[in-house]
């Protein structure tokens, strides 16, 4: 579960990010990304790879569902979550 320390660290890249936003990003990541494949450890991919991968995978989720499951805001929350967790110690 994301902590205030994660939000504080994340605020360097994403000013104003909150624990609630990170928690929502985590839930979206687990519920949507984990519905098709095993979850990828945020540390296992570079920031650049995550930035490329999240939009592509979000579109795949939407295509699979036949509707817009993930909107731009939800995609952004997933990306912020994985990038903040990527930088966790």
C-alpha cells in the first residue's frame, strides 16, 4: 500500500500527488493490468519503458472490454503509481 513517504517522494516528479491518488493507481494497475497477465514489478522496467507501455496496455484493456474501461485520468494514475514505485528503495 502506498505511504506518505511514497507520495512525498513522488511529489518531486508529480507535485501535489497524494497517497489517495497512488492508492487508486495501484488498484487500477492491479485490477486492469493483472486481469491479462502477471503484474510487472515497477522496478523491472525503466521510466521510459513504463511511459511507453502504460498507454499501449491501457488501449489493449479498452479493446478487450469493447469499451473505455480506462480513461486518460485513470491511465495517468497508473503511470504515476508505477513511476513512483519504480523509484522506491
